[in-house]
C-alpha cells in the first residue's frame, strides 16, 4: 500500500465531514462534461478515486440509467464511499453503485468496459498521472470521455492559515512546512498536454476558482479535527486547551472576508478516439 493510501485510510472520516463539502460544488462541474455522452446512451461510468462518493452519488441521482464503479486506493475511503451511498441513495439506486479498492494505474476493468470516466481532486496524488490516464484510456470504449478536476499551482495566502502557523510557532511546535503538492498542474496548457500525451483527443480545459466561505468556528474544526488532527492529538490536554483557545481568539479577530478560501483549479476533458 502506498503512503497516500495509508494516509487516506486514517483520515477518511474527517475527510467526509470537513473536506468533501469544500470540494463538492467544484467537483460536480465534472458531471456537466459527461452530460452529452449520457444523453447519447453512455451507461457505464468510472469514478476514479471515488473518495466519499461525491461524484458517484450525484451521477446516480442525476442519471437514472447510469451504473457507476468507484475505484479508490484507500480501503478506508472505499468504506466511506459505501457509507455515503447507503445514507444518500435508496435501495434501487444503491444497486447501481459498486466500489473496489485498486490503484489508478491498475484498474480491475476490461479493455473498453467503461463508457465514461470522471475524477475530482485525485490526479494530483497518483505516483504517475500519465500512467493513470493511460489506464483510463484503456478501459474506455471508443468514443468514451474522461473528465476531471484538479488543482493548479498557486501561491495565494489564506489569512487563517497564517494565524494557525503563528499560534503553532508561539507554542513551540513550529509553523507548518509548505504543502507543495508535486502533482498540481502548472497551467491549463499543461493539463491539455497531459491528456493528449495519454492518447486523448479533442481535449479541452478551463481554469476556475474553488471558493469556500469558512468562518472562525468551521475553520478551527477543519484544522483540529482533520487537517492538523495529528498535531493537536499529540498535545497534552492542557497544551491543547491553551493552543486551541489562543487559536480561536486570533481567528475571531479576523474580518469575515478573510475566511473566503479561493484556490485555482483546472477542469479538463478528453475523448478516446
């Protein structure tokens, strides 16, 4: 199992509560890119890196005849996907969704088995995006389409993050290291080129912003119960009480406008010839 898969096994519950809702509105834009294929009869859909089944559930609710197979490298995330489907779908719809644990470059699907594929905020995590895209290309039938959303490289500062770093530094823990995901696309043109190299045709991509309005309470919950859960869990009870109190005070001093998270995203799709 890769380090990424092990990490997502650990954080699956917090991801469902805190991070999936942040990604959801942007992720759902991927479905619009597959709408023409479904209208023309596409029925078998792959959700690559299904996570908490945001795309899969939405696709099943939107398209009554579609069947979705969700793939995730993390067994914990696969369980979270099943739980969300159980919660949100009725029995008949639930039977149109199955989840399997597998890596993106070794899909347990036959050549040409899938009519359309979708993915949101996953391809920045895989060891080789080229290998993952080639594997999707393999399992797509002629005329199939792959649509995905993922991050663009950006250096925008988020003031609540600065507050967190200051508080951790003052507590003697130290500010966090920059995340610096290697898999973020450098540009929209890079996203187009990557899909073309993997064999896709008629590739189109656009830049957009993911926007999410946190407030002091929701951002603190996101940090302490998900993003930096390990850091806060490692503190003594008294240290956590002190650091959390200082964190809350500093956050509440920020203007409301400071809590608007805005991050650059690329939305791309390409067709299998």
